[in-house]
C-alpha cells in the first residue's frame, strides 16, 4: 500500500511500533501525540491536546490511513478522576478526529479506531465473536461501548471506510508491557496461576497486530468491527505455564484472588486486568483469509524473548539455551 499514514497516540505502546513499521515500508508517517518523546525518527510530529482541532487536521487531507490509538492507560485504580479521564480521552479524541475528517476536502480512505476486547462479557463457556458475542457489563464495558459509539456516530464522508479494532492483550518485548511484567514475575518464581486460572486470555503478537492492520487497510470490503486477537485463547493457567516453559522456570507460586487484590492496591491497578475472562474469537479476520504468524503462545513468547527490544526499551538478555516444545491441542489448550 502507498499513501500517508496518520497515527494518533503515536508515542504510545502500539503507536511506536506502527510508526516504525510504516516508515520501514517507505510510507510517509505523521505522528500525532501530546509529546514527541518516543516518536521514531523519520516521522513528522504534530502536537495536539487530544480533544480539539488544530494544525494536525491538515495532515488528514488525502491521507491513505488514519489510526487512532489515543487514550489514557487503563493500568490504574478506577477511582472517579481516573474513570473520567479514561472515558474522556477516548471519546474526546475520537470525536475530534471525526470532525476533522468531516471537514476534509479530500477525506482519508480508511479510518481505524482502537477499541477493546473488554466489550464482551466475562466468558468461560464459549468464545465471543463479532456476530454472536454478548456485551459485558461494568465500567470497562461502558467505556468500550461509548468509545465505539463516538466512532461510528461520527458523520464522516462516505468515502472514508471505518473499522473499530477490538484489541486483546498485545504482546511485544517492551518495558512495562504485559509480556515484560509477566516475564519478570515468572523469572522471580511468581509466575503461577492467577485467581482460579480458568479465565481465558485473548492476546496477539505485535507482528500479527501490524499485519492485520495492513490486511484490513488493503481490503476495500473490510469495515465495521474486527477482533484483533490470536485464534488460540489459553486459560490463565495455560498462559502462565507457557511463560514458565520459555523462561525455563520450573516453579510458579500461584496468586489467589485476595493476594491479587492486595497487589493491585499496592501497584495502583485493578485485578480485572488479569481476572476477567476474555475469550474472543477473531472470526471476521479469519474469514478474510488472514494467516497468523504467531497463532499459539509458546512459539510467540519464545520469539519475543529472543528479540532485541524496540529502541532498547526491553533489556532482558536472550535465553537461547531454552528449548521450546511444540504447542499442540494435546496439551489441553483450547482454540477459540
């Protein structure tokens, strides 16, 4: 694909990887964020406040792809100020982008907006896909619903194709990421089952996230909601076993719910991030013929452990002596 790519929230976790990837593809990249810190060299940086129009609006004229990843991190306590910021940062940024696109003389061809797999209910009984999946409840679901409503209700020109990306946990070798945090717990001997361990974990390797975005941009028939997850959703027990395998750690002390609650308070986060069962099936992506490079957790985690981090953010030395066995259904891992 050719044409300018405009990425909002470009200095965030996924944004940095997307900027780097599209620059390597030879495309012009406009990085829109509150701060320039973390924006890769070669991208054109434009500042914004996350809610109002500004000079950045001009970058949307004739753009091939717009990706909105802006939003306050959910890795915090859900007190009232944080709840308001989590919700407002998502809906406000989405509405601002929609107004700017609607004012374009030559609107962007594709607008992708981040969403979240927490739109779906806590599911341990069956996978949730885009057609038959059931909505959840509580604060996280309300944020997801309002986020998507602000996106799909934005009155943009018919020439702009809209896609909402319901993302699971994205795995990449970067400090502070899920992969980093769970890896550090595993190496310290604390990588055991969390809670009951039967909660499903929908995840996706960063390679496949980027590949899926390119696939969806290239397909003119792709629009609406897409689940961006791997086809294999392990239980928490199975995922932590995978982490112990790739780190060659024979022990993993389990963490019952009460321990997680104490830890969440100490770390100013919420247990929902690890206890909610997100069993999400990427039905529509599979229907497009998308082929995952990393469909199963053990090979994906082993690959990430061997990689140098993006711009040196991840500093764990490679463990090349670790042998990784094939991950098959015979080991009790259900597929979504």
